């Protein structure tokens, strides 16, 4: 007696079911003017029924009239086609699958951002053609490694999407190849959850049966992939479109038979196959018929409104899948998790981890059990809020709304009103700065019926500040280092928030170089490491140092310059007693006037100029006094240049008054002696 295993997900998926219902509803209202843009779904039987009802198939907008009712196929169409239909003034009934619609939106947004779009799928499939229409038909469509290798290089962002019916393993394989070529490629999980589940179920069933039957349209992509998956695991796999294509079956030596159906396969086709299999298996008493198995799969063992324990088995971008120990998996919307800004699916959704869930519906329309984590959290959350209120314990929540007079935070789905005066310990002009951010609050008020909860962030902030301040003043020491953020700048320095108190870095302590204003070194909001130079607990004042000893240009200067070294420098200023020379930024030495020339000079300007480069010998190095003595004379003495033109002229005594002759000649004589 053969054992029958029927896929729970066999038949119409939500998107296809919705499309078919929408088309037949349109026919009821407008039987003579309803048409489908392209084949509604990949199923000949459905297409024939629509045709008998009066629906026609159009492939071009030129075929439309202004009074037509156009049903958009489940695979979707491009943006330009929508506009053309609207220009015809035809009525649109959009039956595009929600999963496909989501891809349209993502592709359109990323294309508008200037990203390169790569679609993994069949370039001739209507779904892929429709998706490409949402990026001006500029997508690169790939299906093999060769296709990827032929892609042009792009330095822009690269976004990768897949056809909804793509096998996850195939998509991952192609993405790895894309990632090797484009390091900045971003992968989007666009495989339909229903498709993924159907394929996973087909793989599991085909791995344990002796014979597998896959029902679906000849042109159906997802049916073909189901057939490929089943064939890999079960050599005796048959793909049929209708019961008429069932081959002669000898099931005497068959112990287990599996059956699944593509997303476009209607129930009546599946039931026809079931009835035929019943006839074949009629001779075998006590054997479960396909029909019985199909009907038995509808029996419910869970109830809506129950809180049950489940186990996480996987997730995608839109849903989290939970094993309930039931014939169908449970599904939680990913949005319930994304409300937490710190949520990370990689670390927070571990496979095999238990989770408490609330059952919303036994069947969500796609054969899954609809679950909620938020409702369980809400029950627990109210218990925790009540406990926190009684014990004055702080809680953490995310601000969801800015309302009149304050903000509303959500703690495990429970609304907590925080008045504007309690949002912070200081006046806040724009409460929107707290939107979608986590805040710590204390429950300060609860109504008896628990419908109104009021919180205060101010209480928590003031308590934490007080604790931090006590800790700071108990442990503060001179030379101890702290990390803080620059809070504000003034002409005389920078104030730094150390978490408990504010400290001041005087402008002289910001840099070893001379600066005109603090903003040359630090900026508001910058994180800095500072050292305590001094403090006064009574006055609540803290002096800070920012410059580091190793940044001092005089740090270990004696290792750079030794007595006797020949060095080169630039003259930066001249004074009556010599010249100051810059050896490097921040380090200057002095050439005394007596060390400039071999002759006596009245002033350095006689032989030197500012910015002049000179060679010198190091005579003395004193790091403590920041003093380096240098000598030009011992390397290249600079003597005054003399010539006949510059020599003093002796004056004839007959040309000047007699009273001055002796005085003038004495002066000239003295000058000549000095030379």
C-alpha cells in the first residue's frame, strides 16, 4: 500500500489567487470590455475559462479602447506601459503580485539613485521584462557565469535582484560570481516567500518518496523549477499540466508517492488528478487516497488567539518563519522586529532559537499560520511596566511620534506618553530630534485600567548624572586621562563634556604651536582624550590639557641636534643681539651677533636678512630651557663687503670751515682704524 505525501503549499499562491479573482470580478461587471494585458497567469486552463467568459488578451496598448477594463497580469508590467494605458483612459485593475510590486519599487528607487541594476533571471520571462521596465529598461539581465563576465565594469553602486521564482541556491551562486567582479554589489532578497517555501517543501518530499508528480502549466517558470528540484532527488518524477497527461502508472512496487503543484495551478486541476489517482489506486483497500490526504491537510490543530511556543527556522527581508510542530509553518512580519533600531537579524534571529508567538490566523491566504510577536510582547510589556512603576526602575523604548505637548514612545507595543518637560533635563526646541531614537524613562504615572502610561526621561537623566558626578569627584586625579566630547568653543579655549562635568582646555593647552583660535585644533562634537591639569570640587571647575608631550617639537630635541652638528635653518627674525633661526617647525635657535662674522658688527642686519637660509654649527643644546646656541662664523662667516665705492671719503680741509677740519679728520681716522 503506497503512502501519499501531499505538499501543503500545492496550488495557487496568494498573488495568483488574487489575480484570478480580480479578473473574474472585472468580467462580471464589464463582460464585453474586459481584457488582460498579457497572459494573466501561466496556466492554459485558467486562460481558456477567462476567454469563454469574454476576456481577451492584449499585448500592445494600441489594441486598447478608452472604455476597456484592463487587468494587469500577475507578473506585472513596466512603468512606461502603465502610462500608456492611462493615456488611453482605460480602467486599470492591477493584479500584479505583491512580491513583484515590491521589486518594481526597489528597482525604481535604486535606479533613480544612479545605481547599476542587475537582474538574475530569464530575460524572456514577462516578470523580468516588467521589472526591467521600472529602470528605463537599463537593467543587466544575467543567468550564467558567462553573462556576469560579460558585464561592463561600473564604479557606481551595484544592486542585484532576482526573479521571484529563482531557486535560492542558484541565486546565491550567481551573486557570489557578481560579488567577485563588483566588490560594492548589494544583494536584495527578492525570491518570493511562497515560492521559496514551495521549493523547500518539494525538495523535502521528493527526497523521501519513490515517485513524484508535479502539476503545472508548460510555460510556468516556478513549475519547471519544482520539476527540476524533484528530479534531482527522485528519478521517477512526472510533470503534467492536466490529468490527461498522466502516464500509465504501475504503483505495485511504489511505497511512497509525493505530489506538488505550481503557483498557477488551480484547485480543480489538482482535484482532477486526485480523482484519477483514486481510480488507479481503487483496487488497494485501506490505502489513503489523494483526495483524503488533500482534505486531511485542511484539518486544523491550532486555534487563533492562542499563545504558543515555536522555533525560528529562517527569515527573508519581509518575514520570519517559525516551526510550530504543525503541518504549516508560522509567519511573522519582519516589520514587527524592525521597530527596534538596534535589531540585527543575523544575531537576533538565530535558527533553532525558541520564540513565544500569538496566533492571529490559522491560514493567512497562502497556507501559512499568521503569527504576531508584538502581541505577546505587549502582554509581557504591561507586566514589566507595572513592575517598573512600583520599583522605580528605568525602562528603554523607541520614540514613535511627536505629539502636542510631548512624544509617544513604544515599549513592547505599549504607548508611553512623555511630556515635553520630561523628555530631557534641559529645554528642547524641536522634539523631532528624538524621533525613532531609544530613550530611557521612568514610569511616573499609570491609570487604574492601565490604558494611560506616563514616563519621564528627565528623572533618569538627573539620577544618572548625579551618580556619574559622585563617581567622577571620588576618582578624579591630576594627570588622569579622560575621553570626552567638545561641547563648545570660546576665544580662550574649548569646553569638553566628560560625561559628569564639563572641563576647560585653555587655548594655550590646545597646541604646542601658537594658534589664533581653538577651532584651528578642535571642533564641536569631536571626541578628544584629555588630561586633568587641576580641579576644584567646590567650584566645580576642571582644567584640562590636550597637547601631548610627544607632540612637543622640543621633545627629545637633544637626540636630533648634538653639539658640533652642522645644521641648516631659516632666519625668522633679527634682534640687536643676534638672529633667531628656525631649524624645524616649533624649534628655533639663536645665533649671537658675535657668532655671525669674523669682524665686529653693529647689528645683524648689516649682513643678514629675514628668510635667508644659513648653515650653522651647534654650540649648545638645553631642552629644559628650550635653548639652542648656534654659530654661523664657525661654518661660513659672513663679513661685510667693502669696496672703493663704499669706503669713507677723506675731506679736503680747504673745502670745510677750519673749525670743523680737525674734528672731521679725527672721525675719519677712527673709522679707518676700526676697519
